[in-house]
């Protein structure tokens, strides 16, 4: 694997572009993969909602309420066992 795009373009195409030394290939392509997958996931979910395969539901959420004893007990068991 090439450390940055400069070496990849130099070996594959024989070009010597100094500006590509600053674009690290692994992080760059991981970021591009996340952006592309987010786009396709959103478009697929919209398509399924248009076709009637997914229905939206409304849910009421209370913000700022303290945790109940059951929530604390569940988190204790999940966190420490």
C-alpha cells in the first residue's frame, strides 16, 4: 500500500506531482468510502420509503428526565459483567 497518493501516481502513471505528497491515501480513501456509502444508504432508504417498504413512526422522547433505578441496574450489569 502506498503511504500517499504521490507514490501511487509516480509508480502507476510515471508522473511527478509534488502536491500529492500531502494527501494520505488510506485516510483519504476511507473518508471517500464513508461519504459514498452514506449517499447510497440515504438514496436506498428513500427508495424503500417511496415503494412502501418502510413506514415512518413518530415517537415522543422526554429530555432531561433522570435515569430510573432499572436503567441504572441494567447499565451496571451490561458494563461490569
